[in-house]
C-alpha cells in the first residue's frame, strides 16, 4: 500500500469509472431498446457489447490508480484480503454508488427521459438469485486469479467475463451491488424493481464471499 496513489485521486478514479460504467449500462440499454424494434435478443446483445467495451477501457485507464473496482463487492473482497484499508473501501463504495447514480441520471438526461425514475421491472425468484450469486462468484474469481497470474490481462478478462455472463446467467449478470441500486432508479431496459434489489445484493455478496474463499485456496501462496 506504500506506493499507492493518494486517497483523493483513488476516490476520484472510482467515481469517474462508476459514472461511465453505469451510464453505459443504462444508456446503451435505452439506445438498444429504441433501435431493436422489440427484439430483446438484439437489445441485449447491444447492451452486452457496450458494457464489455467500457469495462475494458475504464479498467485499462483507471486500474493503475484505484484498481478500477467500480463495484462494492470487489472493494469488500479487497479489504477482507488486506489489500485495501477498510476505511478506504468504505469511501470507494460511497464514490461508486453516488457517482454511479449520477451516471444513471446522465443517461436519462441524454435520452430526454425523466431524470428521477423507479423501475417496475420485476427480477426475482430462485433462478435469478442463483444467477447473481454465480455471476458475482465468477467475476471475483476472474479478477483475483488474473491479478495473481496475468495482471496485464485484467481489463480484457473482466470485460470478456461480463460479456459472457450477460448471456449464460439468468439474471444477465448485474454482479455489482451499486449498479443494482442504480438500475432500480431507471425504468428502462436495464432496470430492476426496487423491491427486488435486497435479495439480488444478498446473492451477489454470497457469491463474492465464496469466490474469495476459493481464490485463497487456488491462488494464494501458502504461508
């Protein structure tokens, strides 16, 4: 931690990254829905490509500053592994959530939609919760394993993993508590009803915790 950038710079990086990631997820969903003529598969494909692309760019650009977490689950796992101070993790999460919500509102503004919204899109049930647990489990395992063995490949690995997880999980892989909350504030293609958020977040945190345990066994050198 001695050579890390100043905390203010790291918090700013988390804020900028979250703003653009969340704006991309929601904005590309709006654009995709507008152009797909009701074809949900085409809309999801467009949403997927945009999300994977912005992840690659943000992690490449901001990773050297803050790690480009843009995700409370990632920050909590980093803190639990002693790679990030708990105080810093708390500030990371505040920046991720607050600037991510600003990104969602910016997407609404760009597409001439009401800024303040609540989603009515139901996303619940055992299948959806299982999908979120598996999606987050895989994301955390991808990050920790790639950081350990191929750090230069982290941007591509995370981008490719999320691109795949959009399609192989029943929930379309939110895998991020902050973006789950932000998406509840957007009654668009990427939305989720606020009442469905708590169990989505619980599933994400469970998946992240199990991934952290497995990563310790798979990737960490025995002490």
